[in-house]
């Protein structure tokens, strides 16, 4: 059973209006033991500049208040940082200055474009777009390692399917397998977690991000460190799809989910 949701957004994210306490009430009613909030920080976000410039001091104040108001459930302070190679040094300085329990590194922007918008897929095949996304992910990993988990590895497929449809938008795993293996190898070698993100289910997908093929590959390569999050931006999506995902992860061989507290790994049984 998945007892912690470690990827959650609130109104401190530019794309959410959810109140912290409404999210916590949802987590409580779904039987969670712990919730890690990971509001967005995406500096230099090209499509809507400033939208994801997290007001982190207000955010941390709100989290501290939520922790004292909700002693029956564990609340932790995380952040989802949108990586871009030119921001690596700025992110390092930021994380030296401001303390979080958990840091997700995610790639939302590739060469000044977010695959969330259809322009990313214009005039090319889905596989070309996916190849560019994965190359960009690798480039980011080579410049920045100060995160705990790599967010939604195949995030780009969510939007490929949305913009191109199920058949044109599906990812050819074998075509991209070499670079996916490089990324997974990097995570294993550097003791970074692979995030299993169930936000995909709200985007017409039947598997989490990344897909079970990628999760199984990670396991077969020796990867055991996974974090699990719903990426909920609304209370009703907290812990989305967790029961089915827990079963599949156990079938693959995983026995625990990682939860980071003060950036230290705690393994919670599945
Ligand atoms: Zn994200
Ligand atoms: Zn997110």
C-alpha cells in the first residue's frame, strides 16, 4: 500500500488554486500517512514569464503552519524545480540557502519550449520530439545533480498523446531505449530516485510516468530507489491511481517507496 504522496501542488504553484488544508483533508480521507508538498519553481519559464517564480518564503510559512495544525498526518516541505542547463548554478545557490525536505528535478522546458503547448510537436514526428526531450534531460543531469528524485521521466509523452492522439503520440520504447538506459544508469550511479508519477492517469494514459516498460528496465538494471506522487493540483486528485500502481510495482519486484525527510531517504514498505 502506498502510504505517502510525495508530489503535490497547492496555490503556491502558478497552475494551482488548491488550498493547503483542502489538500491535507483529501489526503487524510484517502488514508495517507504522509504528504510531501512540492510546489513549482520554474525560473525563466518562457511561455508565461514569472508564472512559476515560487514565493518560497510564504510557501514555507504556510507549510510550517500546516504542520502544526495537522499533527495527525505527516506534512513535509518539498519543491519541484524545473531544470534548464543555464539555471544549474542559480539552483545550486538557491538550495544552499533555502532548506527543503525533498527536491524533485523535472524537465518542463526544452530549448525555451514546454511540451505542454502544441508548438513543441509542430512539423515533426512524436519520436523526434521525444528524442529532443530525452537529450535535454541528459544535458540537465550532466549540469545539475542537487536533487533527490527525477520527476516524470517521460512527461513529454503526456502531451504528445494530448496533441497528436493515442496512436501517433505513443512512444517507441526501443527507439529511445539507449538514452533512457543512460538516464537510468545515471540515477542509479548517483543514488537518485526515479519518480513514479500518476498524474498521467488524468491525461488519458493507462500507465504512470514513466511507463511500466521504463520502470521495469530501471529495476532490471538494479534501480531500487523510487518515489511515488500523484502530482495533484486539486484535492480530488490526491493519491490518484495508487492502488493499481502499488500492485504493479510489487509485481515488478519493488518492496518500498522512498520518502525524503531533511533530504535523507526513509524507505516505507509498499
Ligand atoms: Zn512536473
Ligand atoms: Zn508537479
